């Protein structure tokens, strides 16, 4: 990258980054303490981390034998003399969620091994999503077999349904919180699109020979259900030969999806009382069995690095995709290195390094953003003071890799 703005940090007075590190993350730790039956040792480790925040010094992980301990400690060393606010915001956030995994003993023998500390939140989120899942599954099942212009229209609606599914983010709005943004009605959401390249992306997919579509998955629950239904449509309508879901290898960011979350979602769909949801679950099960839907966990997606620092093995995998769909705010921030890009920077300029054609579907929950028109941010600020992080505004941004 020839030009790199400064990263966001929690030291920026009054910023969303500062609020996240000083308030929201300690509140997340408190929810884990309340929602889980933890041992005394697990509770003490979590409470000790809470007490460190935000002015305590960062430390290395103590998680012997964990597959990512060495990679994490290499990443932490440059910041060991800094506190939680002084380190880059993306680093502090991802570090917090990795420290949760250490605290509960996810990779250690004992009661915490393999335990998802966000399971209760995910269960509540899935239960609350059932109406939206029924509606989307009915549409997808009704559309299968369509061709030509109808396929393009269906794909446009599914891309936007997948985008607005990203508003259901349990790290920002817990399952019991009712006042989260909600544009489940795609038509209603049109007025809240900051940029919309859905037509170009759909045309690119339909007019190219079918290839592999990779999805950098974000949240479990409603968003994951919409992504799975998008995958089912891509495969069943032969827009894609294969769909690869890139997933987190362990629980993180409260609702980020793991392989287990995908398997649980498909099983729940198969067992649904709704006929269309059940049929969609059986269809997804079939695609899994035929290796046309593949699940790809990778530790890079839980490390604190920008996407341009992805390892060569991952770059080679993504290069083979016809299209990579990046879901959600955290993946978008990773694509941009979580830096202060001018909002009017062209999307293609900021992500030109990426190894494949790229489509970003993102409800904005942070002030990391590119691709806006001159004057657009200023006009939005007059209408909605918290527009960059409220989750009400969405982006569909596309880059075709030449």
C-alpha cells in the first residue's frame, strides 16, 4: 500500500473507538459473567481483565498449546508498553475477544474447553430471527428455477437482504435490546444506502461463467441465515459452482459465526415447522454433503491484522474466487486497515490490493469508510449526527479485479 492514513485509536477524545474500549467491551465481559455458569477461576480471569481496562498495560497471551498463541504474541509485542486506549482500536477490540477465549480456557483441558461464552446471546438472536428467516426462505424457494432478468432481480434483493441482516449485531445490540436499527424491508432500506453497486455486482455474477463465490461471514443468527439462503440461491440457480464460507475458528465479537454456528443454523432450519425453511435447510445440507457448500475457518480472521497482510496461503485461496463477498463492519474495517481514510477515497483505490473481485456488504457501525461522494458526509451529518456508527446506513461497494 503506497498511502496509509493513521489508524483509529481509543485516545481520540469523545470517539466511538474510545467509548468501545472504555465502556462497551467491559460491559460485554460483564454479560459473559452473568450469562454463563463459570468456575471461580474463569470468573477471576475475566474480572481481572475488566479491571485492566482501559488504562492497564497490554500483556502477552498465556494460553499454552493454543493454535494461535504464537501468532497473537508476535502481534501483541509492539503494544506491550501501551494501554488499551493507546493501541489501535481494531487491535484492542480483537485482543479483548481473544483474551475472553484465554480467560474461559477454550483451548485448555477442563470445563471451558470448546465452550462458547456467547451461546445464550446467539440462541436468543436465532429465536428472534425466525420471522425474517421464514419470509426469506419462502422467497428463495419460490425463485428457484428462474432465469434471465428474473435471476438478476432476485439476486439484487438477496444481496440487499444479506446486507441488512448485518444490522443484527449482538456485540452492539444484545438480543434483549429492542431499539436496534432494522431495515428488514429491503424497499425501506433503499433510502439508507450510502453507495449501491448491487446492479453491477449482480450483472458481473450472472454474465460471467459460474465460478466459486467466497463469503467472508460476519454474524451468526439472522445475518447468517440470510447468507446461507443467498448461498443456496447462488448454487441452485447455477450462478455459482461452489460457495465457500470463511468463518471464525473460535467464538469472537459475541455473534461472529463459527463452523458450529453454521451447522447449528442448518440443523435448526431442517427441523423448522415452516415448510420452506425446512426445505431450504435440506437443500443446504445436500450442498454440504456434495462439497458445493464448503466451510473454511481460518485464524487470520481473528488476528488483529489488516487484510493486505493476509498470509500467502490465504491470498492464493481467495485468488481462485470469482467473487469475494465481505460481510459486515469488522471485515470492512479489516479491508481498510481500520484507518482514517478520507470518505471520498474511491473504493477501488483503497482495496485495489485485494486478490479477487470484491463486494462489500456493510451496515456502518464505525467511522471507517470510503466511496462517498463529495459533500455526502457533511449532508448526512446534518440529518443524523451518529450516522457513521448507528447501523442505520448501509453500503454495497463492488470492485472488479481486472
